[in-house]
């Protein structure tokens, strides 16, 4: 229905914003609201899930847990030392649960957040994609302009991992703050911006390193080329691991498309 499509679109925008910002609303429905706050120190991190009751009656039997496709790549478990979830949550009440996350190896699929509760005798299950990706375990790294170009060429010649897309970004043609917003996104996504590394002043280049516990570290370079006259932006990712490149590219694409 149009209402469901609007809700999906809103949820996608919320998810996209949490790919480069560490706190915000993940889901806002008629009965519940789900907020997130995250801190990362690669290869580890902590994610807090905040469940708010928007209904006019209490909710009961609350359960919050996270499922990963492959626990040998990503481990998510409730943080130690926190209290249990309440037996019930009154209208406008809020419950929270923190999870420790650990990037053991490069992973391609974000985990699933399962929230169950009972309202007016009716059990409800909500499944949401949790914005925890391998790109969240990227730290910014500052290098010289010469080093950037050398590594950019080296990764391009090696063809280890490159992902490139040309995206429709009409806002770059109409919004005076669009270029700065693009820079904020790249910086928020874990990259150090390398000033003066591109002859075109509006182009953005950045460097980061994804850290895993068992598989090591993987360098990742990004180049964003906005074309305001055409309302388009080309995004190129080069990394020493193909999955890292694909995930970072997918995240950036979703962020730009949800603007």
C-alpha cells in the first residue's frame, strides 16, 4: 500500500543515515520506535538499542536479540553487566539493551535485529536490518598526496578490489551545501580526507583501514567525483579486499540515494 511504501522509504533513509552517523532513529512505527547509538574501536564496538513504546497501552513479553549470518565473521552478543529488559513497558516508556560487536573476519551481510513483544494480547515480531557492516570497522588514516596516488594506482593495477558506480544526485546541482555534505559523509564513513589530492576542488578522496580480529587489516581508498552540471556523482572504491570495496560502495550508494 502507499502507506507501507512510505514507511519502507522512511526506514531506508533512517538506515542510510546510520551508515555514517553513530546515533539516530532506525525505525519509527505506529507502536514502537527503535533508536540506536554506537561506538566503534575496530575490530570491536558497542551498539545500544533503545525501544520506545508509542502505543496507548503497555507492551509485554519484550525480547531483543541479534542474529548474524556467519558468527565466524561477526560476533554480536549482549554486553555484560547490564540489567534485564523490563517485564512490561508503559506508553511513552523506553527500554534499552547494549550489544558488544566484534569483526572477526570480513563479512558481506549486515545482521538482523529481532524485536518481539505483545500488545493487547497480540504477539508482534519486528525484524530490522541492523546497520553494522564491515565498513563500520574502518579507521581514518592520513597519508601524503603522493602516497595516495601511488596506492590508488597500485590497487588499480592489481585489480584486487574495485567498485564503481555513477549515481543520480540531483541535489548537487541545486544545494549550495551539497559538496560539504558529501565530505561529511565520507568522513563519517571512516575515511580521512586527503586535501589537495585531486586537481578538481569538488572531488573528494579519502583513506581508511578496515580492521578484523583474525583476517588482518585491509586498506581502502575512496574517490567521489560530483558533477553538478549533470546532477551525477561517480563513486570509486579501491581496497585490498573485494568484499570491503563492495560493502563500502553499497553503503555510500545508499547514503547518497537516500539524501
